[in-house]
C-alpha cells in the first residue's frame, strides 16, 4: 500500500514533472509504506531485467537486395531540388537539340539568277579547258623540238665522223700515189743512169 | 536516417542493424514465438523502408517504427486469438524471492504471459523499450491516460508475482 495522493509508479517510471517529483522525494523519508512500495517496484523491475534481450536468429538483410532499391527516376522524383535541376537540364537539352536539328532555311533562286550562274560556270569551264589544252599543246611542242634537236645533233656528229673518215682515206690514197710516183721516178732514173 | 529516407539502401541497412534486435525482442515478448517474431521483423522493416518517405519528423523514427511493429504484431495476434487466450490461463509462477536467476526470468516470462495483450505491450514498451507515455500513446494511437492505466495495472500484477509482500514466516 502507499499514500494515494502520491504517484509512486509515475515517480518510479520517471514520468512525473519536476514539481511532483520533488514532492514525492520530500514525502518518502517520512513514509514507511511508500518506501516499501517503491522497493517492491524496484524489485519487480530488477526481476524483469533478468529477462534479457535475445539475439535475433537471422540478420534482416533483405533491403540489400537490388530489387528493393528505388529506380533512378524514383529517387529523382522524390527529391524536389534534384527534380528542379533535372527539369532545367532537360529544358536546356531540348533547346540544344532543337537548335542543331532544325533544317537550314532554303532560299529559292530566281530563273534569271540561275541562267547567269550557269553562264558563269560555262565561261569558267571553257576558260579552264582552254588553258589546259594550251598547256598540253605547249608541252607537246617542247617535247618535239627537243627530240628534233637531238636528232639533228646526232646526224651532224655522224656526218662529221664520216667526213673525217673520208679525208683520212683521201690522205692515205694520195700518200700511196706519191710513193708510187717516187718509185717510178727512181726506176726511170736508174735505167737512164745504167744506159 | 535522412539518407535512408532518400532511398540510400546502405544507410537503411545501418538503420536496420541498429534497431532489429529491439524490434525483434519487442515482437518476441508480444507474440511469444521466435519464428513469428523474425517473420514479423522482416515485414516491419520492409514496410518501414517502403513508407520511410512519409515520415515527416526523423526524430520520431523509433516511435514510428514501433507503430508499424505494433500493427504487425496485433494483426498476427488477432488471427490466433483463441490460442492466445488458452495460453493466458497458465498457472501463476511462485514468488521471485525464492527463485534462482534462471527461474526468475522464467517467472517473468510467465508473469508477462498472464497479462492481457494490451497490458503486456504497454509494459514492454515502457520497461524494456524505454518509451515515454506520450510516445507509447503515439505508437498505440490511444490517449496517454489509457497507456498510463495499462502500465500501472500491469505493474501491479507483475509486482504481485515478482515482488510479493513478505508475510510473517517468509524468509
């Protein structure tokens, strides 16, 4: 038994506000019954604490499974700042893609301008063709002149060699004739001397 | 806690490892079956993970977690209520003053079993889990006065078994 005006269980369970707690503490030294009641509550608590917590037989680890992880879009959707950032990023990306994929403006040329452009192209093609032909002809003529000059030089050299050979033959013939004449003259002179 | 709320599984694993033993023992003392307690613990943490983003005040995580555990436990107890009522009729244990420590813990378990489910849960949340009356009222979704009444009644019943008044000749 205890004094009904004091909440001993509330005091024991530390649920009393400071003022009521102080009143109980002031009352206890003077009341044997309340002290015994408080001692029984403490004994009950001590007995209850012999019932210890048991270890969990198996760790709860299912949350490490990937299937319980929220998808990236779920995490994004659940975060307001991230969602705002993602929206801004998507808007920027959309503008960027639109700017690069938009077809370039096509300006339709008039008929007069087209004819003028065609004439200019034709003139340019003709000019470049004439130049190419002239260059090709000049190159061919140069090659022919060089070949002719080479042939003429070779013919002149051959003629000179032949002339030198002929002169040498004439010189040798003349020397032979002069020797024959000397022999004839000496033979005639010997016959005259012997006669 | 905040990382877990943003879907960080590793952070939530830390949270689970910190609370799983307390939740398991709360459920074990309430439903009194290890396998059921483990299964319920799994369910509690799964449901907590799935609804963690709805927890507005992270400081109230423990009360919120035990609220989920309470719902899971009483969902099971309602299914097997006839069996529980039979178990509640077990004979009272002898006084704790004459028992060895092991016997005392058995007597405590027996004394807890003789309490009603509401009383047992209230006293478990108060004595073993250390919640304040207001927090227990939040977990059980009932007035503080109801919590107080359940705890006080449970304490009186436990006290009769575990710390009986010594009469002349007891020693």
